[in-house]
C-alpha cells in the first residue's frame, strides 16, 4: 500500500485530531479501514471533488448518495441560494414543506403522509417509536449488517462504520435497550418465522433496508421483502422499509420501485430527498402517521425539521431526477462495475460483484455463491480492497474508504470521467492481486 497524500492533508488531519474526536465527525472518514491519511475536501463540481492540496479526483462516493445529479448542480445551487436569501431557518411551517411531501407521495404511492426530519438516524428512530406507539408492543426485529443510524436500539450488529471498525455494537448502549432488538440473519425467512412463532405478540415491527447497502451491497433474495411483509402482517407487526440510501437513487420510487408487489407500513428516506443537505423523512399509511404529535400520542419534534434551505435543495433535486438521469446512473454503474470486475479477473483476484439497482460493491475472495448475509460478507479478503483503494486514489479516483460501503455514481459522470476511472483500474487490480494481510 502507498499513500501519496501531501503535507497539506496530513496537516489538516493533525489539526482536526486536536479538537475533533478521531479527527473526523463521522468514523468512516478517518480511513481506519484502508489506512493512510484522509483527504480533506474543499470543493466539488459535477463528478469531481478537490482536496485541500488542490488535487482533483473522480468521485465515486457522491456524498454517500445524494449527489445523483452531480455535485453543485446549477439548478440545485440556484434553489439553495434563493432560499437562503429569504432566510436560513424560521422554526415555522413553510409552503415548500408541503410541496416536498407531495413530490415524495407522487413518486411512492403507498406513502399517504410524510413527516420531515433532519437525518436518516432521526427518521428511523422516529419510525420505530411510532411503530411501538401504534402497536403497543416493545420488540423490534432487525437484520445483521443492516445500518439504520446510530440510535441506541439499532447498533447491534449494524453495518456501515461498525462493520468498518469491526465493532459488535457500541459502548453506552444499555443491556435493557439492546434486549428490545432481535437481530437475525438477512435473507433468512425461517429465522424470522421462528421468532414470530415464539414472540409474535410482543413484536412491534421489522425494520429492513430495502436492499442492504451498508455491509457492501447485498440485495434481498427475490421475493424476500414481500414474504417478510406478509409474515409480519400475519402476526400484527409493522414493516419499516429503510430507503435512506436507496430512496430516489436506484429508481424514481427507490428500491421499492424495482421490487414492487408488497406494501410496507412505514418507510424512511434521506440523502437524495435533501439534495445533499441535512434532510430526511418518514412516511406511510395515514392511520399510522396520524399517531405522531400533534395529531396523536407519539411525540416527535425538531426546530430544523423541514428547514427551508434543505427543502429547496430536495425539491430541485427531485424535479431534475427524471428518467434520463436514472438511465445515465444505470449505464455508468454498469460500465464501471463491469470494468472493475474484468480488471480484477485479469489479475486473478477472486471476487464477487454485488448490485442493487445502480448501487454496487465488491466482495473479495473465492465465493461459490454471492454472499447473502453479514456473516458471509465478513469472511472476505478485505485487505485486498485496502491496496485497491490506494492505487485508485493515487490515480485520482476517490472510492468509498471501506469495503463495507456501496459505490455511488452520478448523472454527471460523463465519458471523460468514466475514462479516468477505467485508466486507473489495471494498476489497482495488480495492487489488489499482490496485497497480503497486514
């Protein structure tokens, strides 16, 4: 592994470490999984980001998903500037909040009402509280490797940064809180059925990523989400579909739009809905949503919920995310994932490509079948990604700094940007092939 970072990035990291825990405000940014010095970014435009040294990279992180139009899209920037000029925050209702709710409902027909919040963690936390309040039941089922934010009850065997750091949970989460979450293997309906048979009357909800994308990409088995919903409803439990990463990125109606045939009770959105600004939402059936205060007894509030500047960014993003954008996302994702796979195969690197719509990732190792569970994903040769990552970074391509994250393309990834990615692949594949465990 090499790290050709300059003194500027290193100096920025050292400065940050003096005043910010770990030097970062979200763990995966610390490069703990891949090693080396994190890049400190100062600007982004289209498919590119620029670090503090002034070096430009083709970006395959896309702010972890929301930049589907590309960074600093002119229409989104203009909408934000106009909204900011009218006031940054009111702590009161605005017409634009209603417009955004109507736009979401127009794309996802099973959503009858929507509540805006500020983060994906807040959306899932609120959805779980709502499910418990509506059903009067205490227990929650989640799947190992699924990440639904960092609220206390959801950090058992979560993916994302916890997978990167190889942590089973988090200090500060009490045993009593953890005991209310039942963690099961993903894609295992028999395990879900067994738990319902044993504890069905106490289970408020099952929460699941529409397609797992926080332990790398691991799609649901065909029919899994539909069968899961049917089973939960048989026992009077709700289904919370987490589309914080996949919502409005993999299709105009999120992953549910690619996997129809069932109706979840609640759904959470983030990332794209705010166009890259702090905004998220939970929505679902009106009879459940009306349990939220002030209409009902489940309390949820936030001064910055529906922030007018963030709402403006979300409205502009959704307005421009038309069929041509999704066609481009799918095409670029197909080209890049295929090219990476071919480059790795040419160097004899055993791997699997995992897809969920235009989200994709790679699992390194000799797998007879595509991994379907968190346990299978964790058995991969993650050390090969470390070498691959740095070779790509040295060539001017910024990848997610963990093998347990999805790759994101944008509609702004034109032929020139894609060519830069493809040119970097042979050397990166050779680095992966020659890598050894640390």
